[in-house]
């Protein structure tokens, strides 16, 4: 080998040696390969003499994330130098800070363009939640975190959410987001689709959203409808909670649509459950059945035939002999056998007779 060639080789080797031994400047970017994953840190080969390591809290903006869930041996990472220690021959590196630098550009762009971002809620804090997107922590106030102010923020923890950036402080690199803004648009789209397809009689599966004294409001997906208390049960009820509760998933059908005012009246009780239809099918005139005494008057007693239908036993039909008042023979809650002697479906009235069953038994005995 010529003298010139040897000198050139020595010079190249010296440059390479100097490059490998030089200390990195803080805030420089390096590319490394993961060589070890541990609970508190990740070790990285950055192609230098110094050993690179990333503390666990510098891997991700998510404080709940674990190193083993984020990286594995062999992964290649772009990193930011935090600190060098020439005496120990180590370099402290950060992935989350470099991610945040890149992510901040996306945040600023999303704020300008109104873009919808996707992130994960990592913390529930006083006044709202923190969502991380592209390595950037975005504060979402409680008033902008849910569709309704009463909804729990804790339900969002560790959930993937969509939001818009509504405020940016560029000097302090702080961003404020709104989940509600996105939910509002989604509900609007769902409502438009609902009205395009809605028709009376159509059935839906919905969730009871709220309850008042006069009925229950049901979320049909993008729009709410109301089931009046009279439509919740064939039986007389005092309050909707006797039948449904907030959060229940129920099947309903559209009774009436008011497109002009955007109102939807819903039905819940089914025609086949109508006690008068059941009575017509299973309890024709002449049927003898067990009934329960539920009320007394001077002229007779009322008895429950089936839930939702009470019949009257006139005082003259309570016993074979003459009695002064129903209480002489009957008491509330007593179960007796009675014959259905008359049904008026138009007036919703049923006449019963205990006396008729006594006479039937007497005739059978003869």
C-alpha cells in the first residue's frame, strides 16, 4: 500500500473515532435501536460509544403506559437527547418529547383547519380530562367532554375519543379540545338519517335517557322520542319508573311523527298484551275463574280477573242469601271463584257472580 493511501486511511479512522467519542448536544435528534426493555427504562443503541437509555416516563405522554406495551427489542426509534453524562458514558433520551414536537405541528394545523383528531383519554383531572394525540396532551374541559353535562367523566378514562382543537396557546404550547363538538355533528348526521327513514309503526331499539312524571324519553340514535306514561303499560301506573328506568334498553315503535316540530311520540305497550284482548280470547262469558277482591262499595265488590281488568260482583250476586253489605261475606285480598256473566268491551265493564257458581255447584250435586 502506498504512503498516500496509508495516510488517507489513518485520517478516515481518526475522523470516525472522533465522531464516535464526541458528546452529543442536548436537544439533538438521534436514531436508535431498542436493545433492552425494562420496567423503569428502555436501553437503546444509538451507534455510539455512549449507552443510550429512555426513562419509562419519557417514552409516552400516557402516564399509565408500560414500556413493554410500547416497544420491543429491535424497534427503531427517533429520539431527542435529554442529557449526556460523559463520566458514566450514558445518554438520556426521550421519545415522548420528540413525538410532542411533531404532534404539535399537527395540533396547530388541526386548529386552523377544524380537523377532527383521535386520541386516548389518559387522565381525569379537576375540571376536565387529558387526551393524548400524536404525543401531545390536550386539555378537554368538562363542559366540552361529554354530550350532556351530567355524564360521568370517569367513563372516558382509557377510551379512544374524537375531538376538535378549539383553542391554542402557541407560546406556552397548550391546546384545548372539544369532544362535544364532534358528538354534536355525529348526532346531527344520525338525526338527518333518522328523519329520512322514519315512518309511523316502525320499530326501534332505544335507550331510556330521562324520565319525567308524564313519561320517558328514549334515545333512538341521534334523536329522542317520548313514551307517554299512558303508553308504558296497559295497567294504571302512577310513575314511569314502575315500568322502565334510565339506562334501560327497550323496544318501541313510532305512534306519531311531527316533522314540523321535530317531535316523536312512541309506543311501548304491545297490542297482544292488551288485557281486554286476553280477556276476549281466554275468558269468554260463562267462564268460572279465581278472582281477587280488590275493593268494596255499598252496592257490591270489585274483583281482579287478570292484571288490568277488574269486574263488579253486585251485592245481589255475592251470596245465595240476602246480605246487608259485601263486608259481611268478603274481605280485601280474598280469592274466590266467580263466573263471568257479562262483558261490555265498549264501556270496558265486566260483571261477575259468586252466586252463579254456588248454584252451579248445587245443581251438580243434585
